[in-house]
């Protein structure tokens, strides 16, 4: 995504994301995996390494994947500074070249909604395939109440493309609650909440969930 490449070149945005604490759902997943003695986690769209570094510091075996080269470079630098290791790779989220059942947990924080619904569904199918039995999935994505829903052109129900968007003219899908449950029909949803706040007067609304593969 060239739009994300440009965003990570903005020092203010990069600093904000790198200093943001891990999602509570990621912390809960890590606690559960610790109790179960399971270690392998995939961080899709790792960005500057917010979750990758947290998990690596806790001793997990993390594969951090992103398609923005500068984010990957900063993630590697941050891991080195923290004195921990993770496998950091450049990867298109539509390609998941991992063995079946390889990971015990997968994180997708503000990533896979950047596509049409059919592609999102195929990515989730791939995630499910790579998860081990009773593996965990953390997912964060915008709701239809997000202020960006409705900006630009609606190319299919719930999917919008805006030429002036800061991430570039790429699709943004805003999942309804019903769509979330349908997409995760092969999972037990352990926690599911809507998180909302205003930034410069604009409502930012996101689903946050932790699910376990059935």
C-alpha cells in the first residue's frame, strides 16, 4: 500500500503509532497463550512494531509482516534497540505463504479492511488456515459509524474509495456487526466491543475483538 508507505514517512504519525500501547485484546491473547504454553504469533501489517515488540519482549516467536519498506526498517531498528528478536518480512496480506496450523495467534490491527469485502473474506480464510487448533485472532477495524465511511465513491456496499484520503485512493471497507459474525463463523468470539473517540471533532469508531478458532 503506497499510501501507508507515505504515512510512515510522516514523523508525527510514525511517533504516535510507535508509542501507542498494545491493544488490550493483544495483551489478553498473550496471557492466554502464555498459560497454554504456545508461542508462535503472526502480526499482519506490523507497522512500526507496536505489537511485535510487545510480544517479543514477552518471549513469543513473532513473524512481523508489512508491505511498507520504511515501516519494516523502523520495526527492525526498534527490535534491535529493545534487545529482542522477531522475523520481519515484506508481505502482501493477500498472500499467506505459511504452513497450515503454523501460528497460535494472529493479529490484524487496522489492516485487512483496506480491500473489498470478498478479499477480506479470503484473507480471513487464509488466516484461519494458518492458525493452529484453538488458535487466537485479534482483529481491529472501522465500523460504519466511523467518520470516513461515506467519503468518496462507494464501489460496493460498505466499501469506499476516496482520492483525497491520507492513505491514498485504496478501498476501505466498514464492516457491520452482522458481517463480522459471518466472516468469523469458524470462530468463538471471546470479546467484542466498539471503541469510539473524537479526534479534531471527528468520530473514530472501531470494532475490537478477540476470537478463538473452533
